[in-house]
C-alpha cells in the first residue's frame, strides 16, 4: 500500500529504526529532525500519517499539531513522548491527535497503531460513500418535486434535519411522510459521517401489551413469553441514528409517558430492568390525525404534543397540489418502464384530463 508516513523525531537512531520498519512494510517514510523541517517535509510529501515527537529541539510538538491538522485535515497524527509527559499527550489527543505512544518506542506497537489508522480511514471512506449514496437516493432531484408547496415541505425538512430537536410530520395517508422522514434522517448527521440507522415503527400496528417492550426492550424473564436473555428495543437499535414513529397519535397513554421522559432525558428503562440506558437518537414523528384535537379530546398528552411539535412539517394532500399530478404521473411511467423494460408510454390528453378532475 502506498502510504506516506512523516516521522518528525529528533532522536536520529529511533527515527532510522522507524524508517526501516516502515519501508519493510511497503510504506513511504520521510524523516525530519525538527519542527521546521517537519512542516517543510509535510508540504512536500502531503503525508497520510505523521509520527510526531512532542519534545522537538526548536518547537513543541503540541504547537506543531494544530498546523498539521489545519493544512492537512485528512492526515492522522500519532504523537510520541516520554512517560513523564503522558498528560501532554492527552492534551494532544484533545487537540486532534489520533493516538499517542510512549518512549522508548516499541515498533510492534507503532505498526499496530498505523494499522488502526488505516482501518479508521477505510471506515471513514466507507461512511462517506454510504452517506453520499443515501443522500443521492433521497435527494430533491429524485423525490419528484413539481411545485412550490412540496418544495417548501422539503426546504423545512432540510432546515430541521441538523437539529437535535424532534420533528413532527403531519399529513394524510399516502402523502409521503416517511419519504420526508428519510430525507431528514439522511441530512441529520455531521458531514463525513454516515447517517446511522433509520428505524421505522408503525405505532398503529403495535399490540398495546407489547408497545413498551418494542420501544425500549426488556430484561430476562420480564413477562410471560419473553426471551430468556432479554431483548433490546427499537430505541437501542436506532442509537446514533433516527427513529421514525409513524402514526404516533395511536400510542397508548402509558407509552406516551415513557416517550415523553425519553425526549426529556434521552434515557429509558427496559421493561423489567432497573438499569437506565442512554442513547443518541433523533426522534421523527408522523401522524394523519390532528393532534391538537386529540389533545383536546384527552386522547393525547398535551405535554408530549408540545415536546414533539417543535419542528412541524405539514404535507398537503395531492388534491391541493393539482399542478403536480401530471408530472408525477410522468415520473411513475418512466420508473415503471425502466423497471419492467417496456417502451415508454404516455397518457392520452383525455386520460390526463380525467386524472386532473379526479383529484
């Protein structure tokens, strides 16, 4: 593997041993004995990895580290220092170093650290690729936005995506609430990281007796028929990503209370366990009901409604967006023609008029 490794080390014997070890592994090492020479070498070779001594003769490696990370953001820096300066090495990691090694340098440990850097880089690249694929799948170009109403819906979805606050999507059945939820999810994580898992739950299909355990999991022997080892719930599965609670208005009051507590604390207790679990999950809710009316009727908690209603997106039905009907029909015909390898077809003018009038 062609890997550029820059060794900034003032102890010439140690630097030579590292250079030889890296060459045997097929890497491309470059050696510099001072901070100044190291920065010049970095500009010349654009290193993938820098092995940086924190005790250099002209400058502290702790001062050089920010410059390396600024000028070469994709470069990973591994610092090395004496046993008495471990606290300084910890400071370096807080400043962006990948890891640190303690002198006297152990070649096996350093080579293992380089392998860890490579594994982390591959994972970042894979995450970046998956994110790009996911965002492409749910990009505005692929959604089929043919009017200002739906354009505004997705603009709001994009605006709410990076925030930690929950999002509530209102709309009749078939208006595309899950598509909007996936659009939010695809844009909810920092750039360069994958969007994490997307876990959808149809709340209207959950048996009342199993809703809480489905959400939050359960411990061993929590109830009759439970698995002996227990089972994690959907919120645990969604850790680092998003959970989509479709038809959230169907939840029973007991589970509404549990959901409210989770939104307030990001924590929950699995059924039958006294151990609290904390997860990082973006909650996206959807409903075809008017939740304000459900609150007034006493069927939905007022405090939960206010908690999930922070980011509100309303999707009007297609009958209120008639100008989008024919473009959507055209999109579906193109997709079906491609999927079934049939010649592209079109509706007659009469059929188009009937479609517009039917809505």
